[in-house]
C-alpha cells in the first residue's frame, strides 16, 4: 500500500508497483527461500547461508551427538559459561523456570509415599557396604545421595524398597532413567579410562 501511494505521489500514475522479492539459496537443502527464512545479524548481514529449518535440525542433531554433548559440557565448565548460567539463574526468566521445576517436583512428592526414616537410610548404606551402587566408590570419599529406583514421576516414593545409595556423579548421570542405563554408562566410562 505504501509503495502504491508513493508511486502515485511521485509519478501521478496509479500503477501498482510490486515489491522485489529477494530469494536466497540455502547451503544445506538447496531450496530458494525468502530472506525472512534466514537468521540475520544486527548489522544487517546474513548470519549463515542455511535456512532456519536446516539450522534447527542441525542444532538438534549436533546437541544430541557425543561431540555436541562434549562441547556443551566444556562450555558449561568454562568461566564464561559458568558466569552466563549464573546470570540466567538470577534473572526473572531463570527464577521462573526453577520455580516451575520445583512446583512440579513438589506436586509429585505429595502424591507418593514418603516414609523413609533415618535408620532405614543408614541401613541401606550399610547393606551396600558404604559404597555407591553404581560405580562402587566408597562413601568415605564422597557423599551418599538418595536415588529413587522407580522415579518420582513414575510414582516411585521415598520408601525403603525404592531407595538406593548412589554417589552424586552416578545420581546425576542416572537422573530419571533406569538403573541399567547407569550401569551401561559406568561400563563405558571404565573402558574409556582403561584405554
């Protein structure tokens, strides 16, 4: 509409001007797409010659690959990464995400049985010979963590039958996955260390 009015003003002719469409060829898929389908820098230059769809697919597959996970871990452990994560956690968005995670966990905790006593927890550690149930490290070297064998989101409660003692590393590696996953990961780590 603006182009039509500008053309009338400049020439006095009511001929409609069609705007020129700029098409850019994606390096990944080879399709020609409009410039809104690409990421642009603030200075007006194109960020990459791959379209948004191809970029999303690449980021997802790379992030799930071993190289991608290693790069993410390296960044998280760097000083710049730690500073950025800390700043995000202290931001309003970070606090909101953390609050949602805690609320979700609390709602699950309310609906499951939580009757593990301190004596039962000490007995579990004693039954495991004061060692991690995953990697076998002694709890004299590290702190014992309570791990739900059946995860909380699957209805597993904090009961004597559903809790095992893991070191912090094994507990975070296992997350809400099965114990078999953890044992497989421990075997992979042991083979990597041996080689």
